[in-house]
C-alpha cells in the first residue's frame, strides 16, 4: 500500500479561492471589506518574506492589507500605541504582530494588548480560553490548517482516536481542543510520555508537532492511519547542502499510512490561507454578520 | 486485592490546615489578610448550604469572608456593579459568584466581568486560556482537588497514562491541562468515543466526570489503576429513599483498582479546600509575594 499524499498546496489554494468568494459576497451584500493589519518590527529576513507573502495573499483574496513596519529599536510604548490604534480602527478586522519580536520587547504584553476580537493569530489568552472552553474562538492558524487537511481525507472525525505529539501553545494544545470539537478521542503525548510507539500504534490520526527530524518511524504507525506532519526541520545532506524534513520518517510512513502530508508542501502551505479564514471570520463577527461559509 | 481508599475528608482537612498555616504566615510577615467575597443571588437552598460552608471554612482558615446576598430579581446591571466594586476593593482577593444564577441573568457576562486576578473559581476565559497555554493560572477547584487526591497516592505523575472521561469546561477540559502540567500522557474521552472500556484499560489514572451513575465498570480497569471519581449521582434505593453514587461502580472497582475515591467522601470534599488555596494564591499574587507553599 502506498499512502495517499495530502497536497497542502492544492488544498490551500482551494481554501483561498473559497475565502475570496466569501469576501466578494460580504463586499457585495454588506459593503464590508475585511482588513488585515500586519505589524513587522525590525528587519529579520525570514519575517520579511512571511509578511510579504501575507500581504500578497490578503490582497489576492480581495481583502484590505495594511503593513506597519517599525524599527528594531522601537519602544514597547510605541508598539503598544500602534496596537491600540489598530484596535480602534474600524477598517482593521485582524491584527497580526509578526513573531519573534526583537529582544527587549515584551511579547506577552503585546499579545495581551490586541483586541481578542481582532486576534487572528489566536494567541490572546482570551481566545485560547474560549477555545479550551469549547466556545466559538479565533484559533491559531497551524492547528486550523491541520484540521482542514485531515477533513480532506475524512468527512467526519467523530469517534476516531487521535494522538497529538507535542504540547506547544502554538500547535499541540490548541489542536487538542479543535480535535475535541470534532468529537475525536484525543491523546496528547510529549517528551515525558512512555512507550510513544505503542501510543502512536493505536491512533487513526497522528499529528506530529515536536520539531525532531523524522522522529516518528513508519513501524510506529497503525496501517491506514492518517498522518499530519507539522514539523519543518532543516538537516544536512551528504553534498554539504541542506534539505527540509518533517517530524515523521516520510519514506517509511508512505508504505504504512493511509494518507500523509509531505514536508514541504503540507501543513506549511495552510498557515497563511487559515490566516485569511480567521480575518474573514473576525470581520463577520465584528460586523455581527452570520459566520461565513468557510 | 482491595484498593486503598483515598479519603477526601482527611486530605481536605490536611489541606485546610496547611492553608491556615500559610495564611497565618502572610498575616504575620506581610500584614496581608486574604479575603474571599461570595455573591449569592436568590435563595436556592442548595446554594445557600454551599455558601454557608464556604463562609465557615474561609473564616476557620483565618481569612476574611465577605458575603453578598442579592434578590433573585436583581438586574444584570446591579449585579455587574457589585462585581466591579469587588474588583476594586483591596480587601477582596477572591470573588466567587455562586452558580447557577437565576434565569434572566447572563452568566457568561458576569464571569467575564470578574477581574481574572480575583477569579478563584478559575472560570474566566483568561484563566482558562492561561491554563491551556501552560502558564500560571487560577484553575477551577474540582480539577485541582483531583490532582491533589492523585498525588496523595503518587508523588509524581510523570509519564503515567491518564484518561479523563468527560470534557466539561468545569472539570474535564481543565483537568487535562493540569495533568499535562504534571507531565502525564493524557487521553480525553467522551460520549462519542469508541471502545471506552478498551481506552480505560490502558490507563494508570482514571478520572470519571460524566455524571452517569456507575458507568465505569470494574472490569474496565487496569489492575492497580488509581481511580478518581468526580461523579455525584443520586439514585433511588429499594426502600424508596435515595443514595449517592459516583460515575464508577465502586464495589466492583474496589477489587481491581490500586486506589479509589469513594462517593461521597472523595472529590466533593476537596472543592472548598481548593477554593481556599486559590484565594490564598490570588492574594499572594496580587500583593506580588512569592507563591505560597500550598
């Protein structure tokens, strides 16, 4: 058996197209233009690439994109003042402060300052709490992408046994909540778990989010399992160059899994598309419109 | 084998004694008197009993106890005004609004109005979010009691397999977070889970919080497992009277489990004691003192 490959690039493109349709509809029917403000502090090259990509994709979906670039030595007070201004700005429905922030700035205080209704990164404790409580909430983009990829294979996750490996705030913990909302039975494992291969063996759905290259081996998997690989690790090649691998030994898993996401081209593709989903949802919620069809 | 019976009454009394010691210390060393304000709306007889018990135990621990009784037909605005006043009152470190509120009052809005730093019931989304994010937080009292009871048997829960049956906001979901903080591997199961007996069979620690009388059978358990029964169900007896049973078939479980909490006399005993713990912790945090030794 060779696993079906879950093509993140194709699924993300479809998702962006559905967002664009809904954006066109709310513009037409409600004269509402969802707007995303991205704040970039300093000039980290990787962050600049991400921010440019977000800008392009936001505009391509028919939304308004606002970029705010601040120098690396901006004061905490000036950064908080910008966030407060964006909180008040009726044209802005989503606020994303690109992380990591330069040293000297208090990331927690900045995230806490964002209006939870505009927190499209889903990082504000209020959103995390609403998500953990099973309420409507803006959830972090990567876990949201994981769920959408899984549902490209399984229409319903109800009653399936899922394992989430890794308990980070950004991925593992919110992913548990989203899986519970889908009525899956969820096990959350981590570096202190005993017999991880045995735990993985029982799971219909495997989410690897630990940041350890190829840690999950093919023979750990239950035959036919769906594997969502969140890891993106750069490792050296024999020729001295590097390549990207996930947290799952992909070649081994291909022969056992029922479906699997590649790295690159899997989960990573979904993040910005999910940011657009969150911005659209935030705009509709702020305007007291029904939840959009995406 | 007969299971060790985990005596909630004894453990709660020990906990209250440790709280009282710490309260005496912060009074002596820092001139700080932790204060708990309880708000009771209407005159539900069960709620009145709870509130009286909280009042007595709070005073017995050397803390200040403030009771606020409002009529059942109080307006939302007046209730919110009282919460705002308690938020500002420097003598009040914990605010508990006794639930359920009479119909017509918006419970969510009232909980959201409580200063998260004084939210000793751990219900504010901000606390739920901090807990879900793995940060220091005031956690709901019943899950906190479950952890303390478990640790009366096991000094460390690291690497143990725990199953939480039930995903309520008040118990199941926050309990998952507390177990993760203890480095347990956690599975959360619920009404949609498949093969619940098979899932329970693998668990070293079993938490039943579903509200279904004696649902978890003895032969579901792994021999030697520790069983914490959160359920309190009233069922009819043959003589026409009623008796209390948990979510676990206690007599069956006694022969299989390594340790088990009785109902009554188990988890239920811990709730008010944990409320005192939270009030002490909140008072120390607000006064910027180190975390107390309980």
